[in-house]
C-alpha cells in the first residue's frame, strides 16, 4: 500500500523469473525442486520480514523453517538430507536472497560455515552428534574466525588455545559472528601453543563464553551478529576438529562460502530489477506508465544486462565446482564481480522507484542496504581484487 495515497499500491514482489539467455534451463528436476522449495519459503516470510528487519529482531522460527524444508545443507552430502548439485545449491541461495538477505545469511552461517566445517574436518563421532541437528536447524551453529583487529587479515588470528590435560583453554575475542549469541554451538578458530590453526566446537553455554549482539547495524538487520569474549573457556579434546592444522584448511570452507555470497548477490540484484520492472509497468506519470519512457527502458535493459552477466558467471562457476576444478582465485573473482554489479543494479532500482523506493513496503531499500553487508563479508572487494591480481601478475600486494 502506498504510504502517501492509501488508494494506490504497487505489486512489485511477484517473481518474473528473469533469465533472458536461459542460463539455468539445464537445471535438473532435483535442482528445480530445491529452487521451488526456496521460493515457497520466500512467499511465506515476505509478509513478515520487513517488520523483523525494521525492529532488528532475529526470527529463529524462520531459520528453523529453512531446516524443515531441508534447504540448510548448502550442497553438502549429509545423510538423510536433500543432496543438491553445485547449481542447485546456488539457485537455492539466489532464491532465498531474492526474498531476504538476512535469512540467506543465516543459511550461509549455519550451513555454509558451521555445518561445512564439521562435515569436512570433524571426527566420525562429531559428525554423528552434530550434522543432522545442524542440517535440520534444531541446533543453531556459528563460525567464529573474524576478530576485532583481524578481518581481512584473519590469518593473523590471535585467539589462543592452550592444552591443559584432556582439555583446551580458549582465550580471545571474536566479532561479527552470526548465530554467535543465539544458543547452540560455535566453531571457534584459534592458534595452539605450536601456532597451528585449530577448530573447536564450543557450547555457547560454556563458562567463560560471553556473547553480545552487535547493535546499530544498517544492513542484514534481521539476523544477529555477535561480539564474543572467550575468557578461559574449557573445551574437551573430543570437541577439537581433527582435520585442521593450518589456515589453508580453513580456507577450503571460506572459498565455498565465497561462492555462496556471489549467488546471494545475484538474488538481491534480481529482486531489485524485477521490482523496478513491475513498478515501471504500474506507475503512471504524465498520463502513461513509466515503462513507455525511453530512459526507463534503457535503464531496465542495462540492469538486465548486468544480471545476465552475473548469471553466466554463476553457471560457469557451478560447472567448475561440479568438475572439482574451481580455484580459490576464481571464487574471489566471482564474489567481487557479482557483489559489485548487484550494488549497481540495486542503486538503479531504488532510484527508479523514486520516493516509493525508500519505503520498506516495496522491499528494494531493504535489499539495497543488505547488499552492503553481502559485499563486505567473506572478503572485501579490495582483498578479492588483490587475490586475483596476485594470481595474474605473480606479485603479491599483501606485503
């Protein structure tokens, strides 16, 4: 409903299924079933999500609903759960983001980071204990790598793990940790006494584990990130991930989630473009719909071109994942390419809706703010460019 004139409303949320070059036409029936389930979820949450976003509330019931629909596994092969191809997992991430970035980020944290860490590096006992519960979201999980003084240079993490008998004692601080204050478990990354990088499964109710929700965010407001203090947290040796010794091991997780971030950016961009398209067909100015103006058509085509470019790269990356040949640097290029273009598309969409574009009821402004978070996490634009720059020049700009 239009806030200025309650008799005027614009329907800008119904999907147009933008795929101008039929990039995703070869998606399998299983891929499409997962994609459709993500769309079903999006339709369920759309009437609610603006309120949560506006109030900066984290709706854990909506997170658990993702688990009920078996959309939390992010392409991982978890026994008893939906197995998605790289393309299918990407389409699910894209679709969830098309409706809301906060809930898509919840999947990135829960499935892409916490679940993946235990699936790749956990012991058989740890997998039996945690994988199913994380996959169905009956247990919430987080991934604590970033520290207050170490974001882009997370390889320099300072959190310490000191062996004491059959336990490790963790001391340090983490920041921007999704699900870090929501109950459940946190996969904490720290350096041991030999300076090896180790992963620890920490119960959030452990003595010495203190988490504070970060307030005042202007992006992804319907998911909570936390600042965590680890004050001598004792972790049994049975909760140490045995498959991790170096930061390169951790990077295996980060590369895969970087791919998910790029797919998420595509979903945000599609939402903005389709809202602008539908609005232009309904909004009457100077006696005719905006869609009849040449300038509007030009801008829509420019947005469509950017989205099609993003889709083509997304499909190619999925092929490389399927073949097992995706390189870290290619994931970096994918991430910076899609998030940069998504910011441009959403800024144009917001402008095309005029004053109506700043109203939450038309959703574009929420996506425009949320893409700022997506553009930043899992490696900033500058860091991704330097990773690719090092690859093509043979020269490192990091030191």
